[in-house]
C-alpha cells in the first residue's frame, strides 16, 4: 500500500482545504445534514490528482469536528464554518496527517476509520439526519432497512437495501450508527445531542442506548424458539455492522404467504422482483391511483384490474365467488385495448374477458329514466314551471307511465299532471305545453328517445359480474360531457342497490366481489364547486362517497383514478386503503403528505408508482406494471 511523505501530504491537504473553503457561501445558513451532504460528496468535486484516501480522511475530521454553534442553534451561517475550517481545524488536519507520516503509518481507509471511530460514534449530532430507516415488518431474524433519500446521491450506497443479517457470499457494506424506524417520534426526542470528548462513560452510554431505541415498532425477541419479551425500537445497537441485502432475500422478505395471491407489477431499481398481493386484502380496501398526465395511470390500472378479474375466492365454508369489474372508461382506451393487455390475455387463454357497453346507448332502463329523458329532450324545464311543480308532475307521471310508453301517452298524461299540481284551472299552462309538444312532434321521440330504451341492460350487467367479466362502459361515445355523470350515476345506483340487497339476503361479507374503476374520477366525485358540471353530478358525487363508506363489506372495491388529489371528494379520500402514486403536481404535495406521509412525490419518475397503505406488501417501493405478455402468463399460472 502506498505511503506518503510529510511534505507531499501537507501540500495536498493544504490544497484540499483551500478548495473546500471556496465551496461554502459566507452569507448562507447551513444545517448539519447539509454540511454532511457536502463533505460526504467531496470526492465527486475534486479531480483525480488528489488521493481518495486524503479526501476521505479530511471529510471524517471535518464532520467529527463541526462548529459547536451548529449543534446549539441547529444551523450556522457559512462564515462560521469557513472561519472554523481555516483556523484551528486546519491545524488539526495537518497535525493528524503529519503524525501518520512521522510514525510511518499507512494513511488507509482502515487506519482512518479506526482512528475516528470513537469520535464519530460519540458525536450523535448525525441523529437528525438518519442514514437509513428500518422497513416495516422487520423482525429480529431478518431486519432490513432502506437508505434514506438524503444519502441516495452517494454512489456506494445509492438505491441499496441493507440488512443486519449476513447472507452467504455477502460482504459487509459498513456500519450504520443512526437507524430509525419510520414513526411519529416527537421532534424534540430526535434533537441532536452533542457529546464532548471529556464526557464521562455513563453519559456516553446513555446517549448510545437512546440512539438505538428511538422508535415505535415492537420487535419480538425469539430465544430458543420461544417468545421471551418484547422490545421497543429497532433493537440493533449503535455501530452495528450492516450487509448488502440480496434480491433473493428481499423477495422472501416481502412475499408472504397470500391466501389468494395476485401479481400485477414488479419492483424496479437496485432490486427487481415480482411481489405477491393478497386479493382478499385488496378487496377489503378501496384503491386510489394518482399521477399527473402521462404518468401511466391507465397502463397501471389495466394491469391491476385484469390480474384480479375472473379469479375465484372463497367467502364461506363452501360458496366461492368470481370477481367481476365495472370500469367507466372516460377516453375509450380500455374499450379499444390501447395498452394491449386484453389481446395478450386472449392469446394466452383463448377468451376475451371484456364486455363493452357503449355510453351513448345507455339511457332508459326504468320509467323514472324515461320521464327524465323526456323532460330534458323536450325542454319541459324551459317552459317556466317552478321546480316544485316539475317534481309534482314527475311523481304523477310515475303512476301512469311504463317503460313501454310512447309519445302519445305523454301528450295525454301531461295535461292531467298539470291539473294535479296546480289548484284552480291552469288553462294557460295546459295550452302552453300542448302547443309546445305539437310543435316538436313525435320525430324527436322516435329518433332520440326510443332507441335509448334498454330495460334488460341492468340484468345483463348483473349476470356478467357474477360470471367474473370485465365490463367496460365506454363514456367516450358520449359527445356531450354533461351527460356522462348521469350514465355513471344510473349504473352505480343499480350496483349499490344490488350489493346491499345481496348482503341483506346472505349476510356474508364479500359475497358479491366486484371492482369499480372510475377513470378521471374528479368529473364524477369532484371536491370543488367549479368542477360540478353536468346532469346528476351532485347525486353522482354523493353516491360515490356513500358507496366508499358503506359498501366495503358487501364486496365493493372502488378504484379511483385521477390526476389531482385536491379535485376529488375528501369523503372518498378518507376511505382509501391502498395509494398507488406516481409523479404528482407540486400544488398537491401538501395534501399528499397528509395522506401518505413525507415523501418526495414531485420528483418521482414517470411510469413508476410507489405504493402506500396496509393493502400493499411492499410499501413505498418504486414499482412498474408488468407488461401485457408477462401479466398474461402470471395470470394463467396463478389461475
């Protein structure tokens, strides 16, 4: 190993320190984690003429001898750092390297690590910026942790998952002295604690013990096959050796034994494996797919829903049910198979799970629908009748009109409805409406109302769902945007009544399992008044919120797909159990952190999703939907 003579080392150290001084802005305030980030990345700033050993040694000395004001005030102006580094700290650095050469010691990584070990461990200021966090679900046998975002830029540990359990053939990655679980520990507990070199051993040990136990996760201690006690915290003590986790071990760690396994995505990055989700856990929670335009929401949702549809689950001792799906396709991408998932499944299985219902063909299934369509098409609302009178006329017509009624029956019954709601002799009103109907004539009825009659549609939807079909309601065929909420409302209203009637009869949870996907959900469950446009929009908004709150036990799993978190009804967001989040707008970042915790949502990559919530076995992992061919093979294999 190469040795350095005194004069060469001193000149090199002087140059390095001078360059470091120019990095800091004298007028800018720095916190400790910012200082640590700058110093840890020095080797990326300097040319190769400086030895990595010298840079690393200087970095360690600077961090272990940071200005005292930084730990007292939690931040310090750059001029203080510059003065400190240009003063007594420079002398310490030169003295350190001079001592190494005088005693003919080798300035190696091991040498510097051994020299600075005690100083770094006992300076617990780094506790405010943890290197890694314990992954939820860890136990004493396999405890894994993830390098925090702050240290992702460092090449040696970028994207790494580490473990405290050494696996065969795995080399030690190093030591971590500040690992915490993701928790709600108060900030004052995590405040930095500075230990001076002259502190007594009792004080030092107290801080080290505290450093290793701040957490809110209980870990069972297993000894001789028996549970002896529970310990609060992440258990491993300060300065525990860590190892690089292998892909195989990570897959075993996250792929628990699921009763009804389903796969629809893979993890990406340093480790890439296909996790197994439990279908029953997913059905018991609603799902929210969030991301900006072109974030891949449709591609992801197509993989998710197709992987679940048609599967059979047991709901009791004997009965089993197939899972169906109703998807409201706002743009027609599912109906046209834009992503290729249905084509891949047809090639694999020989059958098409889709049942496509065109939105412009949905209109009249009940007498109530027929009356509503008639009033809107013939513009009865524009004739100046008060809203209370209109409601009274509708109630009267419901007692006279059937699904098979025609235009002449409405001509005959409307004058009677007017007499029923008005006291006295409403001759003027009757004459006005008769003249209005005569002017429009029966052609409007024959061309725009009669073709909308489909009284058997709801029965067909029920039958297809029980067979485990993927029903796609193609809303792109409806040219008038304001009519789309009415179509969604009528189908959801029928489904709501169907699910509740089935549950009241069987008294079994998940007896009618069904996924309901709503694309561009902010158009049907808006959270702001300026988005509430269209017929039945208020009724549709209230119905979706109520179904999310009440229909979980009946078997409903609502899948909400939208670009903006703030645009959807907060009562809908309150009942979400699985969040699938891609890159989002900065205006939604604060609300996203309230729902999912503190993460860098705006810098997520396109086409990738991070999962949050108790329905996911791989929380916060960057994930990507399986491609159509792979998904079809997995679906076929898992049955």
